[in-house]
C-alpha cells in the first residue's frame, strides 16, 4: 500500500530504498581577460 498526500502525490519514504552515498560537486571557473 502506498501512502499519498491529500493531493494524491505518493509520500516519499527514504527507508524504502537501500542506502547509497552519492556526491556530486560542480565547479565552474571562468577565465576572462587573463584573470580567473
């Protein structure tokens, strides 16, 4: 049985999924006129 909110959206239950560690780092550097 899936619990839903009053709007019909399923409630997210993190314990229903296996624990996985994922880290995403994004660095954007711009060189302009010879300077960073």
